[in-house]
């Protein structure tokens, strides 16, 4: 069975045009797919929107921060507890 990515958006206060928080579940995908899919998801966001990326690929701990240095987006938080890594990113 192929791993699936999920992209879910939710407006914090439910109003149109408000900042969105999106979760990108990339568990099971291997390098370079988490970084590539993160780049694609970020390109569809507006400034101030947040993206939470969940991945199980250990190389993402290097690849995603490097991607953000290239794009200029902001790493708000990172958690590496257990086999899962998560990154909270704000679109700049």
C-alpha cells in the first residue's frame, strides 16, 4: 500500500480570507518527497498562513530547515519525539 499525503485546511475563526492552519501528513514518504511536497504546499499558502508537516523520514530534520532557508519561510517549531518528526512553518 502506498503512503498517502493529506492536506487539510482550517480557518482559525471561520471567516473568509483569515489565516489558515494546514496539516501535511507525509508519514511513510522518503527523501526527497517530504521536502518537495512541503515546497509545493507552501507555494499555495498566503503570507501568515501556517503549515504543520508530519513526516517519518529522519532526513527531513535536515531537508526541511534547509528548504526554509531557501524559501525564506519561518520555522516556528520542530518536534522529533518518537519516530515522527513535525515542523510548524509560517509562510513569509
